[in-house]
């Protein structure tokens, strides 16, 4: 009986691998194109290489991208018709992939946001019990000639993640209620040039604020001119914000530049309220033009200082 038991135990040890297969992986990012903030997508042209032992499986044929966008447009081409066998005994294959990928961008600090372009890779057959990815030396590199207009590309990185799925995908043979798959994540940090975006986005708003401040400097008797400046400034801000919203996706929070716009709206509306107040002071039965002018000057200083204090606080929170 003991002999039979030992035989079954020995047979079971041969039937199931004692350890997970190791696959060495690396990547070379050839180019990044067509970044679209509105659709949360971007195109990546990259090479991925695999090294592994054992001819019974080929990870270059079973890997898949977990954050692909428009998957029908992806192309994948292997360098070798069949995996090459290296002098070390390992098998080797390189795959060139071109396609669009997706990651939900966090735009809370737009236009001073820092984004992370991601490419997630998993094997579609083997989970973490049977497969283990290992990062190659110099695991990920970026083509030095790569340029992404409007952004500065930082040093990329390659990370290993254990991705848990709270499901068996309907496979009743799985003893666990959830599955864990090894995932390789390619990360490319990008940032916007600060000075460039300050000039492009904030300078027009500050010009509107400067023009709106002229409301306080006109004598209260020039009601038409003062009201005209206020309304024109308000309409200009609205037009600028509509143009901005055309470039941004729908989000359920206010981005930084929208808070800047709201502060500007409040500044102009407060100025219009002062214009109405001082106009009534001048045109009333006991009109006091000198007092109205003094109130204009005080409100100019107070509202302008308050406006820039709010803007500075917003800038401090970003940094």
C-alpha cells in the first residue's frame, strides 16, 4: 500500500510543475504619437522581447495587452518565424507592436498635470502559479529621438504587478474564487512645459482681468463705458472657457484652470456690482461723486489683491 502511495505521489509531482515558468521580458519604445487627452488614448510603437526555457510554450504568442484602445487597429509582428534558441539554452523572440492604448488621465491640476502613459501586458493562458515574469537588464529604453509635441518625456520604467481578478471567469475547475495573473507595466511619465502653458492659457485671462480693472478707474458718471468694459470682459472669459472645454474630456470635477476661470468670473461680477452701487451714489438726490470714486479705488485694490491671493493659493496647491 505504501508503495502504491509513493508511486502516486511521484506521478503527481511530474504531472504538475514544482515552480512557475520564468520569462525574462524587456521593451524598447520606438515612438509615441497621437496623444489625445479627450479620448484618454495614445499610440505607441514598441518592441517587446521574451526569453524563456522550454519548447512546450511560447509567451510571445500568448501575451495580450490589457489596456488596448481600438484593438482592431493593433499590429504585432515577430522578428523570427520561430523562436531562436540561444547558446544559454533559452528561447528568444522579439515582437514589434503598433497600436493605440488607453489610460484614464487625471486632470485635476490641468494644465500643470503630470501624466503616466501605460502599456499593460499579461499572459492570456498562465496565471501567477504557472508563470513568473522577470525584468531583463535595462528592462525598458526609449528611443532618444522620440518627441511628443506639447510634453516633456521623462525616464520610462518597467514594473511587475500581481493583478488580482475577483472571479474564476466561469471556470468551475478553478479551486480559488479569484485568480492572480502576473502583469508587466510599461510606464512613461510626461509633463507639460510650465512656462509655455502659462503664456498660452493664463496670459489671455490676466489680460482680461487687467481690462476689467479699468471699470474702477473710470469716473462713476461714465456709466455706459464702465458697464461695457464689464460685459465685454465677461463675454471674453466665457469664450475662452468654451474654447478650453473643446480640448478637455468630460470629468466629474473641476480642473485647475476652471477654478482659475471661476475666480476671474467672480472678480468681474464683483466689479459690476461696485459699478451699480457707485452709479446710484452719484445719481441719487444726495449724489456724492467723491465718495463714489473713493469706493471705486478701495474696491479696486481690495478685489485685485483678493483675486491674486486666490490665484496664488491655487498655484501653491498645484506645486
